[in-house]
C-alpha cells in the first residue's frame, strides 16, 4: 500500500537533518553526480599538501574521505548542529574544527595554507581565500551553479527574477576569483538530473538545504506540499535540474 501524505510528512518532518549526510534519501530521491569526482580530486590534493583548510565543511563527511591528511589540517563550519558532528568525525583524523560565521575575516593569518578546499560553499569570499593561501597555493571547490533545482524552488516560490536565476554563475566566480588576484587554472560545469520520489524526500531536502526555500516549514507550505504530493503520486517522481561546477584557482608566487 502507498503511504499517505500525512504519514510521509510526519516522518520527514521529525527526522534529524544534522550534518551533511543525505543517506536518508536512499530510495526516495536520486541525484546524478558530476563526472569529475570532487572527493577523489580533493583527496589527491590533500595528499600533496602540508597545510590545508576546508571551508564550510558541514559534518565533515567529504573531508573525512581523504586517505592522507596533511601535517596541519583545519576545517571551518558555521551551523551549530554540524559542529559536534564534524568534530566527532574529523578530530580522530587529526583535523581541527573551528567555529566560524562564514563571513570575512577568516580567523587565520595570511599565507598560511597551501591548499584551501570547499564543497558547496554558501558563498565564496574570494579576497579571504586569496589572503589565507600561501603563494603558489591552490583553492579547489565544487559549487552549486545557477538556477540549481529551480523547478522545485519555483514550485514553492513562483517564478524568480533573472538576477536570482543567474546567481552563482560560474562566469561570475571566475571573474571574482581573478579580481581577487587568483589565477583560475581549471573550470568544469555540469547540468544533472535530480528526482524526488515521494513528498517526504522533498520535505527533508528543504529542511536540510535551508537556503533553497528560505523559512520553509511544513505548516507554511502544506497546501503546496499536498499539490506536489499529488503530482508525484501521478507521475512517480518530480524532476529537477541540478547545476554544479568545479573551479580550481592558484595564488601566484609573486
């Protein structure tokens, strides 16, 4: 028997969304992965670094996948529920977790890290990245691109202005990195397919990725959720397009 709307909502609205682990969505949602394999590339860079900084680490899930940790390794995180999760996961690996509000300035001296990484930062503060990188150091980041999952966003919020849809564009990232003094040495982009297979997956996603529909609660959007539930029941899924880009930039030696 299919589960009712109320059952799906109650379950998804009560489950913990701490950390940055999306395993709860197993068999409830699918997301096509970018072709480049960020975690593998990040691990390769970590193996050759002497001092690394991972910005906005979430629960440390991706960073913990690196087999080799540099002699000095630091991660920052701003969301309080993620801090104990990241600390428990990363401290045994010798990685220090620092609470930071994700706004300049970073709590580190300049020229301190030969590798700075970040997967899906809310915002990249390019001047600060330049400042904390050592000369010749590298910034490696996989980021969310423009209008990512906007089929879902606009279902709840309605059509968004052009400037909002264009936000997070990789061309702007390249321009901003260059303006900050970095040399962009690599850029890859991807348009990927995401499918939500029940309304519980949608609720969990919007509770966890809080900037997609700001202020989202089941109570505030219950009628739209019922409408979307009916669509998923009819079609078997709700499909959206995820955009991602991989950017690598280097601080000049002089």
